[in-house]
């Protein structure tokens, strides 16, 4: 690995020297942010670390962790006559039990890619004869803007706009991970984007109750390396804690305005995560005050029986129980041009990163 390609090569060398000097055994660190997964793959950071330090990719891709049943429900909404389904681009190619939104569009469904929920609301304003349904997917990073959009639709009285809410929150999923006996984690590289909203305080229970340390990092390679160094020093000292390396973007208390907006429009609920199953309080649903903008309440779509794809191991990959390269379909049947599972579709998916950067 050429450290001269780093923005701060001298700091990178110092961090790697410090890591090499630590007296620790085999260590498993998990990055739980899809952007970190892609950045680690692009930089070749794994090759610079000692052989005893293992990086596992976790459930940090919001499209990937959306359950097959939820994908089927989204597709069922797209098939309803008079509905225009507005969604972020990654969702279009994700396979459901029998089809994708892309295939639905080819067969006549009105599926439109938007860059913001506010774009979807504008579609509703400009097309009063159509029912615009926005796919609300993502973690705490995207939830505030979706909440703002729903509140704006409420305030303006826009009757032809609604949201299917499959938003999720990260801390409860991390608790499920550290309690999973099949996933042997020593520490967590905590997500930068999510943490700009929620801060670091919601992760404190991981160190306090489970002895699992975590560091919130940024997205430059040296940011991630600094976070890894901090985690390994925690492990060497036997003092797990939650720290912030990404101080330019994250405060311990998070963004209180954004969190207040989430709380205004959404409430926590049980959510089913691909790979992790149902997790209490790990999802968001639209509060009763704004129920008229809940697409499931409005349309009650008929959803086909959910069928999981034979051979696809996205569930194990998302839990860190298996690297993508161990999936029997990886690079053989499942490729970016022919994705069998969502981890190969999204730019934040582990399988996509492993394929693109030729990681074994």
C-alpha cells in the first residue's frame, strides 16, 4: 500500500507504527457504515494493517438491510393504478421475491428516481391527478428530511402525497449484533453520517453493558485509520469506551434540531432487518397525527408471498458472519450487472465494494 497517496502520509505512518507496536491477539473490528466499507475497499487499507487485525463489514447499507418483505411491499405499491412511486436510485434494482422496481417500470408502472423527498413532494404539487408515494428508506441520516417533507405536506394540505416508511435506527441494531453468538466482535468503527445526527451518546451502552468499544470516524482513509488505532489502543488497555475521531463533524449530543424533527413525525417501532431479523425499537413509523401520509394506511397493498433467494448469503454478510467472497454466488452468478441480492446493488453494499475493489 502506497502511504504517499494519503492526504497526510506522515500521520498514516505514525498510526501504523503505533498499531504494530501493540501487544494484542486476533482482533475483529466491524465498520457499520457502507461509506466506510467502500472507502476501506478503495484505499486497500486492509493490506496495511497487521495480519491479526480483521475488518468485518456490517449492516451499514440502508437499502441492503431492508427486508425482502418490505421490498415486496414497495413493489406492490408501485403496481397500484394511479400511483407514482418516487424513490432513490439504489432501490430500483433491488430484487424482491419475484421482480424489481426496474422491471415494474418496464412493464408500465410509474417509477421515478428522485434525489430528495422534497422532489417527490414537488411531483405531488405538479401532478394533482396522481398519487405520489415516496420510499422512505435509510437511517437517522435521511429520516429528518423525510420528516420535514411529511410535515410540509401536512401544513400545506397536499392530499396526493404519502410515504412508505421503512426507516431504521442504528443503536438497537448494534445491540443485536454484539449479542449475536455467531458474530465475534471486539470493537466497532461507528458510522460517521448517522452520528452527525444522533451524536455518540446513544452508543455509550455498548461499552458500559457489553464491554464493546467504539470510535466514530470520518471518511478519509487516514480518518478511518485513526479510528482503528484508537480502538486497538482501547483493546490493548482493556478499557472499552465510546470516542469520537470525527470531531469536525460529530458532537456527543448530536444534532438536536434534526432529532427533534424525527421525534415530531416518527415514533420507534419494531423493524425487520435483513440478516438480523425483527429488532424492537429499531425502526420508525409515522405518528398518528400524520397518519394520512402513511402509504400503507392509505393503500393497504396486496403483497405477494415473500420468497428468499436460494444461495444468496446477504443475511450473513450483513451480520459480519461471512465476507462476500465466501458467498457461493459471488462473482459467479451475482455481479453488479446481475445482482441476486441487495448487497451487490447499492454503492454502499459490502458485496459491491468487494467486487469493485477485488477483495478476497
